[in-house]
C-alpha cells in the first residue's frame, strides 16, 4: 500500500511537471521571438486578422497577440487598461478613443511618440503630420506632444427623409425636398404636425412620429454649442467655459424643441421604443430628420437602399456661417511600460499606410458582400487614405448608388471644418457634466428654478473644481506604500508572535485541550491568512487612500481630511446618491412581504410542491445582465408588456425608466421579481415552527389571521431580523441595475451610492475620493446594523429564550 501511495505521488508530480512544461512551451510558441500585445475592439480584430498574418510572415520573429478591453467602453470603463498599466504588464499597442488620449497622457499613462515621428521623417513610408487632417492629429496631442496616431474618424451631418419633407410642404420650385438651413427653420420643422405626430389625449398622449429630436442620433450639446461659436474650455486649458453664453443659448434651443414635442419625458419614452438595424426609425418613417454620423450610411445601404433620403450639413444658428461638424475617432497609443515600443511603432507605421488601409477595407468589403450587404467605406484621419477609399469604392464603382456617394462626400467635405472635444485632463468629467447639465435642463419643470444657465453653472463648478485640483495641486507629502506595507506586515508578525506566546503559556497542562486548540487554529488558519492577505491589506489601503489624492497612475499624496470635507460640503451628488439609495430601502420590507407570502403558499403539502418551489426560485438565479435586458423590455413605455397590461384595465402606464419620478419605483418592482431567494429562508423558518403550537391555538378557537400574528410572526422574528439586516446592507450596495439599465439616469434619479463610488474610482480615477466615499458608506452601514442589533433585543424572540 505504501508503494502504491508513493507511486501515485510520483505520477502526480510528473503530470504536474508535464503540464507546466507544455503550458510554457505553448506560451513561447514560435521560439524566443517578440510577442506584441495588441488591444482593439472585436470588429477591428476581424478586419485586421489578414494584415497581422501577412506582417508575421514578413517578420518571422514577431508574434502578434490580439485581445480586447473586455469592457463596454475603453474610456468610461477602463479597468482592464488601468490594471495592466499599474500592474506593469500593459499591451504594446492599444486602440484608444482619441478624445481621451490627452486625459490619460496627463496621467502619464501613454508614451509620447514624437521621437518615433522624427525618426520617420526621412522614410517614404513614415508617419507624417501633414498627411492627416489637422483636427484629427491635434485631438491626439497634449501639451505639444503627440501621444496617439489617429486611425479612423467620423463626423456628423443632417439626414432627412425627402418624402416626408415633401409631404409636409418643405419643397423648392422643382418640388424637391429642402432641409432646414438654420436653427429657426429646424425648430419649425421639428414641431410641424405634418412631421411630428401624437396619439391619444391628456395623460395617454404619446409621441409616435418625430420630425426631429435634438439629441437623437449623435449630436449632443457640443455640436450646438460649436454652431453658436462656443469653446467649452479656455485656450490655456485652466478655465471651464461650459456655462458661457453661447452654450447656454445652445442648451435653451435644445430644450425648446423638447418642450415643443411634449417634454423630455415624452420624447425619451418615444426613444425607448426605437431600435436599430432594419427597424431603425429613420428607415421606418418614425423620425423625419436626425443628426448622425457617416456610419449610418452603411445601415441605410444594408436595410433600405431604396429610401429617398438626403444628407446636408447640420443647420447652423446663422445660415450665413460656414457649416461645421464635430468629429471623433480612434488612435493607436503605446502605453507606458510597454515591453516592445520600437516594434509596436513599426507595426503602427505598417497599419497606418494607405496600402494596409485599402487591404483592410477590402477584407471588410468581402465580409459585407458575403452577407448580402453593400459596402460603404468609413472615413480615415489620414487624408490620403480617405481619398483613396472614396475613389476606389465610390467614384470608380459603377454599381454604387449616386446618393450614397453624394452623402459620403458631404461628410468628407465637412472633415476639415469639424471640431473636436477639448483635450484636457478633465475630458471625461467634462463630457459627463455636459450630459448632466443637458438632462437637468430638459427635464426641468416650470417653477422648479432650473434653467439652462443654472444647470450649466452647477456642472461648470464641478469641472472647474477638478481642474483647479489638477492645474494647481494642493497636495501634501508623497505616501510611501512600501513603508506602509512593511509596517503592516511587521505588525502582523509581532501579533503572531504575541499570540503564539500567549497560546503556549495558556495551554500548558491539559494535553487533550492543547491538541484540540491546535486543530482548531490549524483549520481556521486558511481563512485567517486569506483575510490578512486579501482583505485586511486592501482595507488598510483604502483607509489610507481616503486621506490621499491618488489616481493609480501617479504617486499618492497625503491631503488630510480634504476628501471627507468635499464629500459633505462640496459634492451635491453625494447627497443625491445617498437619497436615491435610502429611497430603495422601501424595497426591503416589500421584498420581505412578497418572499414570506410566497413561502407560505409553498409551505403547503401538495403534489409536485418541489417543482413549484424551483419555479419561484429560478428568477433569483437569472444572471444580472439577462434580467436587466428582460426588464428593460418589460418597462418599455410604448411596447412593454407592463404598460400593455395596465392599458387593458384602463390605466395609462408611466414612462418608468425614462421618468425621474418612476425610475426608482421601477427598479423596486424589478427587485420583487427576485424575492424567491428570500423565500428559501422563510421556508426554513416556517418549517422550524412546532406544529403543536398551531394545533393548540386552533383548539382555543384562534383563526388563521390570529394564528399568523400570534404564532407565525413571533416565531419568525429571527428570520425577519436576518432578512432585514441583510436587505439593508444589500440595498446600500445596489449597483447592477444602475450600471446595466439606466447608467444613473435620468437626471441622476438612479445614481445610487455604490454606482457613484464606482464612477469616482474607475471613470474619473479619483481613488482617494472613492476611498473616502467607501468609508462613509461603511460607517453608515455599521451604525445602522448596530442600531438594529440593539433594537432586536426588544422584538426578536428565539426559541431557546
């Protein structure tokens, strides 16, 4: 038997060694060459595959490993990129949103590329600034240094349905559709009852067709502000101009159109039922005009190529001004700490060439044609690439419908006159706050005091406060994390030594007791070690960060209690998020009542009761993403089954997730769907009640109601207490519904505390401030839990008492 055991041990060791060998062999397949890590989006991964294969054949020592960010948005959810850079193992190349390059460059996350560009000056295939549209190049430049090489780009123009405009009477002498030429005409078109239509009266009145919605498509306040000569940031980058008069006028113009259409809630409810693809509302005649990007041309060509549409520059406030647009796009960046920057630059040079762009476009064209869809080329930040693509796939292809070529030409002509979002260290915050001000304004009710000016003033103050912190930092001494770690582990070692001394002096006589104590501590040691290493350390780290300014990329600096002062005195969103979270506490007793009710129904002794219990429990184990998608369909105010059912009984359903007054109640209703998880606890409690108590009460003449209130509830008080405590803790940590369904909107009505904390940490990189928020949350939950524990002595009854 001993030989068998030794043999099995040797076999296990050999298998483990073989597994490690082959894993390492697979990791280094291809020899000791260079492995270039290239992160991009899934669509680009497919289009780039052939290019990478060709490159690897020409460079035998190079292996390109392609990955993606595994996030919804590289800029708004950059956790993987952040962790890779901070952890010292970043990819060699990242395809990054161009408007955020400057913000991350300000945090020293990317390498400047000026030396590579200077080296390329003498190469015929080198990357040269003059080959690019100036605005695309400048968008990836921060403080006169280039941090990204622009790739694809896009801009916006006005799409209009010619048939709908002709039917509404907007024609010239040749009976041709005439799009609006200025803001006044655009508003007139939008509210014309021949283009915008409603059904029903009073509370049941719903928008069914929209002539134009200011922010449906891809316009945003930025475009309207630029059309009114706004800047958004000062030339020196030190002052936020979000509340300047041109921006205020632009926002008021947008609000006026929303009000003309019945208000923001009405329009958002209308938009919630709109879809993409073949059901795009512009294709189905539900939207007459929209400002959108050049990518929309591909959708029209694929799903409704016979649509009678036109494209024109978006109407300016003054039609005598030269038309403008706003652009966005992507760029190649090399993160700080990349292992192969020179090889990464060589690959970027190859990818940026006209030949590679044409090859990748041909791959994309073949893919589209294989699926029965026409191919419309995109725009490129490289002027030569854009011109070559347009010539090959538009001008030289006789099969192309002229209206698509003419439409794409409008976008190309607008590129040199397109604006880009300010290159600033607060770019993401500025973007979020410009949306915040927009929503606060358009959802404002008469008499509540919110105007375009006040909404923009509030958002400007938030951006300016962060800008001042960056431009003129008021930080204390730098925090030494190695020293803190050494102190932490030194204290732990001293604690272990002190405990060992106490333990061996405490258990000196009784051998059996000492052996049992040894066994107990040995079995408990995995948890204790795990807590000390994986929980205790992060807890200490978050506590220290709460008193620091820290963005994970730059050194942390001690700032005392400044973070806590800002939380309570300068941050209105803290109070808003706290209020939203406390409101959701209403769902705790409702969930307990529903769970207990279901448990009592399922406590019956009937056939197939296990099946019924399983069915009621299933919703609680549905993945959060699937549940969110399902309930977004259910809550759809125009096509959702919930409002359909209410309409059948004569009730006009609300706009649910699109209405700030109903968004939180909607999420509470969604939470009741998962009451089956609490049902298990209630069932256990019901089963633990002695049946003879009910029998005795029945003999004494107590009915079902009296038995419930005098036996069931008192006996269930420990379970009520448990569900109450856990429910409150869970509610203060609510995150998923806001992240998946509402993104905190509308008008921050679902900006819950945990979601706000997440945004501060991982969207704005305010790790220190997020640490302060976390400890405030801990204090709130701790105090509430202690208070409940104290009160429980008065009403919780245990069978052993």
